[in-house]
């Protein structure tokens, strides 16, 4: 499980779990959703962020 730090709506910086790296788009989810998905044996609900919102 890899974490990334992204800038979310409103400029807040948050840590997210990286689900998939599609080049210019990072598919991420929250830690709580990741754990729930593992527990329920399902894919996590995730959203995409443009790589430009990644905090290095």
C-alpha cells in the first residue's frame, strides 16, 4: 500500500492511498475506504487526481 500526498478541493493537503497510477492521473482513495474494501472483498471507491495536484 503506497500513500501519496495531494492537494484537494479548497487547497487542503491530504494523504491518500494510491490505487493506480495512470500516468497523468492518479487514482486514490482514503485509508478508511481501503480497509473497508479489503474487509468486504471489493474494489475500493476511488477518485482521480491530476498529477499536478501531487505534493512531492
